[in-house]
């Protein structure tokens, strides 16, 4: 299954944008956004398709990622 990549027009941060911090490394193309308050990782700008985003669906109101028909990455249990 290929993860969905969102265009800049599709990604809308409705609240809390002022609480986001950006982490970049290496080439600086990818931009990883984190909440300065709680540390959650809501989305990142991809390296493979610069200017586009992948989203942590656990951060989207109204979505239940554990019941969605997608592969869930459980980094905690690795």
C-alpha cells in the first residue's frame, strides 16, 4: 500500500500552527514538524516529493487509525 501524499493546498493546519517546531537534517529537503508542547509528530514535508506532505493520521480529528484499512506502523513495539 502506498501512503497518501498531500499537496500544500490539501494540508490545512486549523489550529496550533504557532506551537509547531521544524526539524531538518541532511539535505534539508525533508521538514519534520513537531508540537513544541507535547512533542507529537503531526506531519512532515517529504524528501521524495519536495513541497508535499505525509500526515500522522492519529493527529486528525474524527479519524480512528486503528480501525482504518491501512497498515499501522507500531514503532513502540519494535
